[in-house]
């Protein structure tokens, strides 16, 4: 992973089931992260919006458990142009916490072939973390 960016390509999107799918984990700073989404939606907008989340789920070996302050861009890539759908956040993150919303793109826009988000039954998510800072508590 270069420049604190991680990309995840999902093939055969139309064949995915109604459940959460998770990317492989990736390390940024001292923390492991992964992307998660349900291709059929979730929450109150279940049938109209594609949700996507970024999960903090663990730490690198031999590092202290910390609260992480992170700046993140979570994107659904436009595979034809540069009109990516993007969520920006700046949050203190603890293990088990997730960043994301269920409003990154409507299914109507996703399935619109002229838009470039779903191409050859493939979508691409990207996470970019330009700044990650850990807060360590040192005992007396």
C-alpha cells in the first residue's frame, strides 16, 4: 500500500449476496483497517443506497493500544472519469469503531452505465488516509 492508500476491487458485483463483505486488512500507522459493505443496502434506505464503511479492528504486533485520530477519504471510484463518490471524515477512532455512511451512492446512480461506477460488473473502493496520529497514555 503506497501513500496510505488502499484499493479494493469487487468483481461480479451482481452475484453478491445480501450480507456484509469485508476487504483484506491493511495497515496504516500502527492500526489495521478494512472496508465493509452490503451490496443490497442496509438500514432505513435498504433498497435505495449502497453503504460503505471503514473499520478499525486491531493493532500491529508489539505496539500499545491507543486512540487514533485519523483523516480519511473513503471513495467509490468512477472507473471512467474522475467523478469519484467520496466520504471525508476526521475522527478519533477506537478498536471496533467504523467510519462511513449508507449514503455514498444510490443504486439508481450506481447501475446507470453512463456514470462509470459499475463497469463490467466491477466496483472499486479506495481509502486514503493522509494523516494518522496515535494518542498514547503513559502510566506514572
